[in-house]
C-alpha cells in the first residue's frame, strides 16, 4: 500500500506532488454545485483532508494506515461517481441546475476522475512482484532499463491518456484489476465528455 506509506516515502519518491494532487481533487469537489455533490460537500472535503493529514503527519500502525489510505481514495472516488450520476440526472430534468453549473461541474468531475484514477493506478501497482499491473515502455525488451521505476507522475500520465483517448497508449495494463480500473475510467470519461458537456452546452444555447 503506497499511500499508507506516504509519510515515509521521501527516500524513494517525493511526496509533495502526491499531496498536491489529492488537495486539488478535494478542492475540485468544493467547486461543484451543492445540488450535485454527495452529502454536504464541505463535510466530505473536510473528512478527506483529515484522512490526508493523518497519512501525512501522524504515526499509526501499518494496518491502520492502510485503512485510512483506502478510505481516502474510496471516499474521493465514490463522491465523484455520485456527482457524475447526479449531473446526468440533472441533464434529464430531475435536478434543477443551470447550464453554467453543469459545465463547471462536468469539468471538475472530469479532472477529479483523472487525478483519482492516477492515484489508484499508483496505489495498486506493485512492480516488485513477478507480474506488475502495468507494462511501461521503459520496461519493454527494446528499452528495458533495470534501474527505472515508475513514480506517481507516470501513473498520472496513464490516467490522462486513458481519460482522453479512452484506451491505453504507450503503457499496457497486464492484470485484470488494472484493465477493470481503466475500463471504469474510460466509461466515466466518455460519459462526462460526450453526454454531460455536450448537453450542458446545448442548455446554454
């Protein structure tokens, strides 16, 4: 569990960019219209920030930190998925939200989707096992570099390309869980771009 070791990973990977990514994801939730969020957005964002603070500062057992790490990623993911479903519902008139708020919310959901799946890819991939979850170009036979190890930015890149191209680019998923995560992200991104944004633009016209 990489996120559970956030406080101790300074020797192998800088942690500031991971913390910033999580803070941006939390901040994007606060941009959403109150009618589109899961529960009270201030409370949810505050809870997520508290979990991040616990992982970054406080000392707990490894098991407890794993629980906090999964809770943090799970809460951000769940809140974002719920917001996406509420936006879709709003497009069909079930929730009273104006077109401007729909556009802002769809962009925030899309960006949060990129960040949170980048975190999931980084969290779950374990390059120390026989079969890693992802095969990077640097690990292929032609470009194999035994000293190279993927960092969070590499997984964020996977998330960006998967959210825009809806398919793998230069990095291939090898395990079922990696493929499932990429499948879920692609569908969510496709719905956000093709349905939410297009319908929200039509509402403004």
